[in-house]
């Protein structure tokens, strides 16, 4: 069983494509999109049910240089 989460990512100016490339190389995402608005990228990922969501994101994502801020949304049920 896994937990589906969405992570919005704000990048430092001029780093969005490099950040997206580094995320892609880590192969932790299900989907990754460029977005408009307050955040630059939207990532969908599945986290193992036995993993701590915050620690997983901190260890696997937030070490990428160029990420300025993130916003994680947990999901509960698909309709």
C-alpha cells in the first residue's frame, strides 16, 4: 500500500528546469508538471505506507539545490 501525495515546488529564479531534471533523475515521482501561479512545479508521487511522509520528502526531494519552498498535500480517497 502507498500514500499518494502532491508536492508543489517553488524554485529559485532561473532554476526550474534544472530542478525538474534532478527530480526526474531521482525517479521518485509518478508525474511532474510545470505550473503557473505561486509554484513552479507540481509533482505527484506515491510514498510507501510504512514511510514517514515528511522525512521521505525531506530526504528525497528537499536536498535538491534550487528548491526555495514546497507545499505537500496528502490524499485520502479517490472518487
